């Protein structure tokens, strides 16, 4: 086992360990060489072993579905194939949402453990680490899918409890603004049903500073609230990089408007210089707890690892106004580069590859704000809630696809729950904020 997360992060690192591994063939003249390992990237050196004459066998953590099996080609272990042929039910009915295969080695990783790993790590990393699948599809290579977000309107005090995601056509957000042209570059409202509303439990603002200059990076910010195991993106944006007081005051006013009392500022750029400038501005206009935050590791991997587990389980709720604001707030940039500054475009095109997007300021601010909040989330409890939300979503989808049941739900049930449904409607159509 020679490939690790540390030594395979870069192209150069993967080339180096592969060259070192070839020394085994020079040293071992008569015996067999056996590699036992877990791929750490989609370009794992283990993918090149068949071309060097090695036989490859893959034992994934779950029995793959028919579609997933295509990614393994001829390398899926014969014992796994034989067991699935004899018992086809092993391919489905398990996992966080009941759509994955059964564990192949429950003595080591049972279904509950694997489900927790998938929820906490996200689908793409789980595919690498536990399914040992490096042949990710184009859709999986872009793990941060805007279509996994839940878009609805909410204020700065309270939000809907456990809104349910559903990507049926009826729930699609009608907007001319799309982050890209992939099928996953769409936005969806929650299922239209009465929701209880509660006060947010915690609010944070994260600021990702930039110095301005030739690269044109923004000082970006994201304001995220927490309610239960869900995170609510209330506000985000970007200002010109640098240390001028006037644009920096926009950050202070944004925090004040949202009622934020926790502000984190990334320390990597300028070694805390922005914190030194911003602290007096906050103390003067909106006293709150301002802290430095030092980010470690490759930026792109940090962003994906922070956001994908939340997005793939539909735990990020986006304020409806932000779809328009994301576009309007970049109008001052040239048309040909405008999209690169937009949060949802950065999100949609983010991968594990270095420099995969031209600008990443806004999506990094969002990822960092979420990172500050997720430490308190109980993933065991979240997994149970996910299953319940999925069950409700499936029931609602059946209702919406049946004309008679849809009329009953929107008509008869709408009458019995008129007050609650009207409250939900008022929140959905609240006046938009100005920027």
C-alpha cells in the first residue's frame, strides 16, 4: 500500500510514487508482487497497473448496481459478480436512501457504518474510498451540483424546519439565470407543504480576503445560519480586494443586517492584515466576535470536502434572492469574465483539480462558513432525518404525478391547512432586498 492522500495530491507526486514502485520489479526477480491499496484520486497509479502486466481485482464496500458495475469493467472480483448473480437483491435496498447495494463485508463495515461514511464524506469521496471507483462519470467529476440545493425565501430570524427537496419539474425555480448548461445546473424549490418555522440557532459570517490588483480576485463573504442539521445561506457577495475602508464597511453592514455575532476572516492572505483592518470597523459599527481562521490543505479539495456532503444530502437551503443577486452583483465585470465571479458558476465547475476555476472566492467563503457550523452536526441523527425526508419526498412525488391526488392535495388539503400554507406562500413571495 504505497499511495496515500499526502503523496498523491499532485500530478508530480503521483508520477514520483509510480516511478518508485517500478523499483519493486527490478528488485524482485523470482517472486510475485502484490499491491493492496485504496485509490486516493481519480488518476490513481493503480489504474496503470494492468498496462504493466498486473491482474487487478476490486472488492468494493457495497455491491454495485448495474450502472455502477460498468465503471469496474473486467476488474470487479469474480466472487462479487457471482454473489450478485445468485442474489440480485444485493444490488439495492441499502444505504442512506435505500438505493445502494448491500455491504460486501458487513463484519468490517455494516450498512449503518457505510451510510454514515457516505453522509459525512460525500458521494465522490465515498466512491473513491469505499467503492474503489476511479472511473467517475462527467456528472460525478463535478460534485457540487446546484440542483441539490433547496431554494426558498426566508428572513434573518427564522426559517422553515426540514424543508424537503424534490427535483420534479413542478418544483423547478423559474429563473433565466443558470450557472451552466449541465442538467444539474438548475434550482429547485422545496416541496410545497406546510412547514413549521423556528428561530435560527447560530449565525456566522466568513470573509475570504483578497488584495486586488492584476488577478482581480474579490474579497468574498458568506453569511450562513444553522437550524437543526440544516444550513441556510442567507447572504453572500464580493467587494473589490484591498484595504480601502469604504468597500470594507459593506461587510460590516452585511453582518449587522443579518444579525451575525460570529465573524471569521481567513488568515492565509496577508497573515491577518485584513483582520487588523476590519476589527476596528466592526467595533465601531457592529460589535461582535471577530476571529482569524487559518485554512490548511489544497483549496479545491477543502471546498469540495466541505460542501459536497451537505449538498448531496440537501442540507443547504439558499435564500431565493441570491440567485438574482449573484448575477446582478457581477455586472461591473467584463461580460466575458463575469460568470467566473459568480458563486453558483464557481460551485458548478469546482472539482478536486488545482486551478479548476479562474476565481473561487465566493464558493470558498461559503465552504468555510459551512465548515464552521458543521462541527456541531450529529451525523447519526442526520442520517435518520435524511431517510425520513426522502420518504416524504417520494410520497409527495407520487401525489404530484397523479392529477387527481394533486388536485386533492392542492385543493382539499389546502383548505384544511390554509393558514399554514398561506404563511409558507408569504415567505416565498416576500419583497426582495436591494443590493
